[in-house]
């Protein structure tokens, strides 16, 4: 089995992909962007893909949500949650006072905003944390925010660990595939929908979950791409789409929405230990 992830080697997404080996034997392949991962799954170049979808500090990864909603008919097969330990890494021999520019993925830079502002450094964005780590190799006035594993892979030095602004920093990754997961008894379902622009429409949808005692775990709006004030809504809730009460609520919601798409049912993830937290 081939599983793709947002690479190169040394990203937090690779760490999440490595966790899949607990469930199934697989060969991991890195891609340069989230779009490339989903496109490879869609074109059957790989069996599954791992991409970030949500961070506890910076919120959702918009491009992942938009691609699932608008571009690809793929399913969420599994979710993986890991704690994030952002490290400041440089070339060996470089001191903190030597650094002028910090490189990383935009989400990682945002998660370490206070740390960066305190140092008064310039920033440069990259497609991934590991790509930033590779870029700074040999550049003595540059540093990267990346996992500890990236420093080891690219022969760099960790100056400081846990530089994120908030201690409880977790990222949720999803595994995308052509189908979702079978019922396990401890599942959640994700959907996306749009509504007519009339008063009370969102309330009418949410009421269907409340009266069936279905627990919502996330609700978020994203632009519909058709002008200001037009939105789609992403909803996560406990239960599998094959369970009777979930079948019932999905049928009720579909009748109250202008558009609805089931993104998949999958096992609820525990929080895994991150390899970046290991000594």
C-alpha cells in the first residue's frame, strides 16, 4: 500500500503518516503540497494521503477544507492527532544572536508569533517545515522552525525546543482515500453543506442533531467563493453514517440544505505521542 504525505521527510505530517504503520503495512511517499497529495489519491497514484486539517492554536487548514469541499470527491478515512513541539533549528555553531531570518510553514510561524516578535526577526514562508529546514542548510544567518526529527535528518542543530506560544499545541491530520472507514463503534462523521440565505436556516439544521442527542464536535464556516456573505459549513459529529440515527439525521439535514456532502465516517483518534517529544 502506498501512502502519501506533505513532505519532505521531517515534517509533522510525516510523523502522522508513520503512525499509520500501526494499523497497516505501507510505503510512505512525500509530496510537495497538500494539493499534490490529494491529487495523487484522486488519480490512484497512491492509496491514501495524509494532510493537516486543524491546529489547536491556529485553527483549520483552509486549503484542506476547500479541496475536500470543492475540488475532490475523496473521503476522510481516519484522523490522527499529535502534540506539536516546535524547535528552533540552525546550522551547527550558529548562536541565537547570529540569526536574522526564520523560515517555516505559515501555520508554524503563526503558532510561534510571540517568540519571533520578541527576537525581532524577519520571516520567510515555505510549503512545509521540513522544506524550510532543507533551505537553511549552510546559511549561517538563517534558522527554521521545524520538528526535532528534521534537525536530525538534515544534520542541523536544535537551539531551543517548545517555542510555540501555547503549551497545549496539537494538530489534527486526516487520512484521505476513495472510501471512508467501516463502523468501529467509536466513530465520528464529517459533512459540509450550504444553506439558503434566509433567517433561521442554520438553527434548523443544528436542531436536528440536538433532538437526536447527537454530539457535535466541530462547526466552522468557510467562504463559498461566490461573493461576500456566502458561506459553506463544515460539521463534525459523533457517530457513523451507517448507524440508524445518523442515517436519519443526514436525511433530515439534506432536506434543509441547499447542498450537502458527506466527507466520511472514521474512528475517533486518541492523541498520539509525537516523535518530536522523544529524546
